[in-house]
C-alpha cells in the first residue's frame, strides 16, 4: 500500500489515510487500498474493531484532482464505480464496527467515506463539507442515501444544496458526529471506544445488529424484520455467546466470547 497504512494491535485494525504531504487528498489508488484494507480486517478473526483515521493535521481535503482523483478513464462503463463509493460501500458491508476518528478538514470524499461508519469521533477543529454543488459536481459514495438517515432530510438539503463548509459543533448538534474531542485526543478516544466494544460486546451479535440496522430499517413494513428477529432469538437459546453474556452479567465479570466473525455468522441472513 502507498496511500493507506494498515496495522493491527489489541484486536483493533487501524486504517490510516497516509498522504499527509497532500493533506490526505483522495486518490483512486487510495480508494482501492481502503477497500483492500477493510477486506483484510473483515476476514481476520483476530480483528474485532476497525479505526479509520488520517495521518497529519487533516483527515482528508477531498479529491486530489492533480493525482487523478476523479478517475474518468472509462465513465461509460456500467460496471465502473466512483472512488468514494469503493470505500463507503465496503464500510457499509462490514461485519465489524468501524470508528472514524476525524481531525481538521474532512471535505468532499473526506465527509462522504465516513458516513457508513458506526461512530464518527471528531476533533473540535474539524470542518466538514459536501461541496459538490460549488464545484459543478455530484455527490459521491451514496452520500445522498446515508446522510439523510443520519441528520434528516432538511439538514442534508441544507448542507448538500448549499455546499457550504461547517464546523464540528454544527456537525455534533445535527448528529453527524458522535462526540467531540481535543485534536490531540480524538484518536486515543477512538481506541478507548474500541476497547469498550471489544470487552463488552459479542462479535457475532454486533455484526448482525449493524447489518440489520442498515438493511432492515428502510423496509416499509416491520413484519420481515420481526420474522428474522424470531429466528435469531430462537437460535440464541443454544448460543454459547448468549449463555456467556447472561452468566457474565449475573456473575459481574467481563464476558469471554467464543463466537468469531465471519465464521459463526448465521447462514440464513437475507443479505
């Protein structure tokens, strides 16, 4: 990898945009390396949580047009996928929680690729912007699907139609980010959250829950959701993780999960 770095420690994979000299300007190579990094983390049973961050003072200032950020080599190809979506949709498909730790500028692709993360922790100096209308471009990364689900249609209209850049306080009040931290502490806070998830949440349950929220909540009826609930809950009666979760609670100790992802995911999940 050249534009992204990947490391694993303490059951946490860290995926880092690694072009600080270009303020982590987004490139086609970066998008493909991000997808590869998330593939690797998802397939590794030793990884429980992924932290996505940027090297240097900025998370990502958007497409690096000087480095071919738009990738217009064959736009007529119906199988062509724009670069931001190569990351955001791979994060969407993850079976493991993803925590975005953002500081400084997160504009354009820097805003769109984090929308499918489970948590977005930001520094107090972070700035966000869906600036496409001000560049004569169109939104990317399926952001017009993700953003209204996070902040509501009205705020999504405001940010996307105007293309204005907004600060971390506005992002927090709208629900775009989970919490704010000092710039030098946002990454350590992301790791603290990762440790809490690893210690307290069962990996198989977490994988199923995050996918159910994304894939089932847009349905126009609760009935298919409840049918899947019923099968999952029936199976939990013989699940070692369910037994361990209850016993560890009663015994007031940390749980020792034995289920692994992707090995132990239910085979009948509709996705």
